[in-house]
C-alpha cells in the first residue's frame, strides 16, 4: 500500500489552532499574550516609528515637547503666578512632574483609541484584543526615557546630583503604566460602543492634569482635602517621581495607599468589562 500524500492524511493528524474566549473575566491569559509577543513588538515599533517619521527633529520631539512646556509653564505659573515649589527650583520641580504626566496622557490617548484605530485588523484577524491597549501603554515609554535624558541635563544645569533614590524610578514608572492600562481598558472598550468617548477623552485628560500636583505642590492642597486628593492615582506617580529624582524632596507615603486601592479597583473592573465586551468588538466596531 502506498504512503498517503499530505492532502490524503486524516485531518486529525494535521496541526490546528483552537480559538476560544478567555476562561474567565479576570483571566489575563498570559500564555496567549506571550504567544503573540511578536505582535506586541510590531505594534509598539510601528507606533514609535510612525510617530516621528518624516519629521525634522525626529525622536528629539520627545525631549522638545516637555522642555518647551516646562519653559512656558515656568514663566506663567512661577514667574507670573508666584506658585511655590517647596523650596526647589521650579523648572526642576515642574519637569519632574511633567515626566510621568506626559507619559500618562500620551498612553491614555493612544490606549483609549487603540481598538477603534485598529478596526480593520480586529475585524479580519484573531488575536488577544488586550494586546492593543497593552501595546499602546508600552510605546510611550520610549518617549519617557528620552524626556528623562533631557531632565538629567536640566539637573546638571542647576547643579543637582541624583541620589540612590533614582534606582526606584522604574517602580514608579511601572505604577504609571499600570494606572494607564487600567484606565485604558475601560476607555478603549467604551469607545467601541460609544464614540462620544473620543470627544470627551481630551477634555478629561486636560482636567486630570489640573487636579494632579504637577504645576503646584501637594502642600497647597488644604489638609481637609488631602484624603480625597490622595485617591487620584497620578498623585502617587508624580510624588514618587519627584522623590526619586529630586534630592531632599520628601513624600508622605501614606498617601499612596488610597491611590493603590483605586488602581486595583479600576484595573479589576476594567479587565472584567473589557473581557465581557471582547466578543462583540469585531461586530460593533
């Protein structure tokens, strides 16, 4: 009897891929994310390259934008507005707060529109949808690193040397990424069904900046409002960055507890909502 050709082999012997939903609403399905890690890399790399393609300054824009913002805000809020900075040079104080904020705002903007922006891909190809807000959270980290390099130059200008605290910076950057991903899960899933989110998101991001201690120190917030104010997750991120980068800057770490609690609730809730809506993305989008 002659051997069966490839086309004549029983289908049971051929490799196959089973596509099925996650096992639970809280299942991150890390195995699937790892399996599609190359797709995450491609999306991140595409986002970074497209952002600076055919620009005169290239990746220098990642440094120019926060530096220019720092200069303008310093004139408006420090020179003219006389806003204090807890005894530290206002440009250094401000830039240390702008570092995480620019990351959060950029990642949130991209993450919130990640599903709608990739509508053709979602409707044609299967992959874990969580990859889209995740890659949108990772890509702006490149800008954060470049902006951090500019901050080192600013510290040198003012004769400030970093201390061992700078080693804790990745921890606070990870907290910023977690906050952004948590919010991005909600926003991206809501945006698929309600396109009003695209109009509201820029306004919410702008308002979020002013209710966070970026332009002013936490000491300017009335004591009676501190507990409520600490529930803003960006407060912990900004204060953490300043503690890590500015020698002598002191932080009340008890303020981190409400923020961490909010991040946990938002992340778990966002994951549940994202998973519950995931099956409908391709149809609704």
